C-alpha cells in the first residue's frame, strides 16, 4: 500500500509543478513571485527525478483503474448545443412573435 502513497505524491508534485510553471509565465506576477516560482519549480523537478519512474507493477494499474472508476461515478451532463441552427431559429421565432404581438396591439 505504500506504493500508492508514492504514486499519489508524485501526482501531487506534478500538479504543483504545473501550477508553478503557470505562475512563472504569468505576465501579472511580480519579479519576486516569478523568482520564487522558478526556484520552487527547480526543487520539484529535482524531487521528481529522484522519485524515478513508476514501478510498473500491478499497483500502477490499480491506481489508474481507481481513477477511471472515480471519473465514471461523476454524472455526465449533456453538452449544450451552441452554434446549432435551432438556436438561431428559436431567437428568430421569438423576435417575430414579439413583433406580431406589437403589430396586433397597435
């Protein structure tokens, strides 16, 4: 079970590394923030190199399977259809209805 903890910490290091890289490239960050992000980035890269590659045994597959199952449990919301011709038709129909009502009442 200790291997899963190592895999989790490596994933956490990679997430932190991505966040630091984003911070270092941020145009709104101050010079000291960029410098701090660069030094932390170098430390994390060093820790990742020291951790080495995953073991490649059954624990890696179990970890990935667990992550996949966790994603499956999340409800899938249907994607909104933007840019579909029915959106334009609906807007046009509403505009015509408003205009027709105005014409009838006036």
